[in-house]
C-alpha cells in the first residue's frame, strides 16, 4: 500500500511539472512534433538499460497492443503540447479529469471492467466542475480546448493498452515498450510535419525527458497494483497542483474559480475510485 501511495505521489507531481516544461519549450518557439520526438528518443535510450539480459517473447497479441499503445501515446502527447502552446495551463489542466471517464469506457469495452452507479455520479461531478471552470468573461481558446480534448481521449485510451501490455510482460519491459512504440510514431509525425529537429532550450527538454520518464514509470507501477479507472481517478489530484503552477509561473488568472472547479472535478474522480 505504501509503495502504491508513493507511486501515485510521484506520478502526480511529475505530471504537473512536465506540463510546465512543455509550455516553456513551446513559448521558446519549439515545435510540438520536435518536442514529442526528443522526449520519446531520450526515454527510449534510457530504457535500453532496463532490457539488459531480458528476453521479450513477442506474440501477435503483444505486437498489436504495442502498436496501438504507441500511436495513442504519441498522439496524446502531441496534442497536449499543442494545447499548452496556445492555452493556459491552469484552464486546461482540470479538463484532465475526463481521462478516467474515457478510460472507464474503453476499459469496459476492452478489459471488461464494469462501471457502477457511483461511476456515473462521478462523471456528473466532473461535468459540473467543467461548467464552473470558465467564467462568462473568459475568452475561451476553442482550438486549445479541442486539442486538450483530443489529448485526453488518446491518452485515456492509451492507458488501457498500457495495462494490457503490462499484463502480457512486466513493469520494466512494459515501460521500455511504451517508450519504443511512442518513438516509432513520434518519428513518423516529425517526418510528416517536415519540421527541423532543432530544440532551442536543451535544459527544459532534458527536464521534460526526466519528468515524463518518472511520470510513465510510476504510472505503469500503479497500473500493476490497481485497475485503470481507479488509478486515473487518483492521478487527477495533479490538476490542483497544475492550476497553482499555471497561476504562479505563467501569471494566469482566476485562481479561486479554477481551484473550485478542480476540486469539484476531483470529487467526481474520487467517486469513480469507489467503483
């Protein structure tokens, strides 16, 4: 239990700070496809050390889940970077509370994890929290919201396939496969975009690689202990931290309203845990 709590804590803090580094990089003129590529490249290189003297038996089932996990992860990461490049961190972060809802639906269809009435109540809280998130005076960046929604759909769906790969392998192998699969599709996206693979701020890119690595390894660890929807619900605590980081680092406005909305959405996520 203590190790699970520690894993959740690492995941919450690393997830919030990686968004900060992603936003810093985009503010310095770095392209989303380039940031995405170097993130997966750095983690893939580090992951090689996890596979020393480990033999992976690739079955058809593992390969299929490996590829689906990769394309969903690369797309999710790409769209969150795009959203942060044009939107406020403190406004976009609470929307992450919808991720357990997406994962709950996919987990029901793919893993047979059946939601309860409490899960439906939790979804209702998340919707109410979303309504409270924005004031009538806010100028909402529709493109940023669309990118954020796409990001949570892809990353929420990815979580189910990460869990499946984890069940078929083990913790270090599933983490390494996550990195390699993401690198394959991040490379494809970079080539299609025809952007120059140039990073203007190496320090923030290295910090991003470190925090994403911590985030994903702790995510896989927690997935190995509890089911997908419960884990993603716990992870939503990071939204409150992200709101504070957005307000303090990027001088964004509406602290009280955004924290209130985040708490309401967090309550909905916690209710889903009871599922």
